[in-house]
C-alpha cells in the first residue's frame, strides 16, 4: 500500500496561484504514475494531470493545459501541482492518486486505474 497526504489547498482570488503537494509513503517503490484529480460539488471526479514516476512524462486535461504544471521529486517521494491563473471553475476538492501498475497512455486519465488515494484538499477560487 501507498499512503498519500495532500497539502497546500486554500482560498484564493481568481487569477491567483496555489501549489499543491502530495507526499507518498509506504511502498513507494511500486509507484508507476501519480496523478491529480478533482471533484466539485455535484460533479463527477475528473482528471487534472499526471506524471510518470520514473521517466517524468506529463499529461494534462485540456482545462489544465497552460495554467497547471505537475512535477515530482522522487527523492522526497512528493508530487506537486502548481496552479496559476485560477478560475472559480477550478473550485473543487483536489485528490492525489498513485498507480502501482503500468498505465497505458490512453488510460492515464481514468480514476479507476489508480489504486491509492489521498484524503483530498479543498481549493476555493473566489470571483
């Protein structure tokens, strides 16, 4: 099992920035991919970004491209999500997730491919 703890959420005005962090512990050697998902009230959980744990290749939802940057620090077993130019529509609970099996690129954005999840951190963007 991999344990994940997110931090860095909060309240920010539209146009502002936040950086989320996700620290992994436990069987971190088994991680293949780490991702960020978000869920707004009344909506389904949706993919935001992902990063390959060994190679570092990155993937983004269209809504995140150009505004969000995912990165990882393997030495610290931590993944980050830098969010710039935030909009009220970005308001959601953001979840960190880790996959321990190789993921086909076509399935990177599918939440069911990830078998370890953090507790979530609230991001609220005011207009």
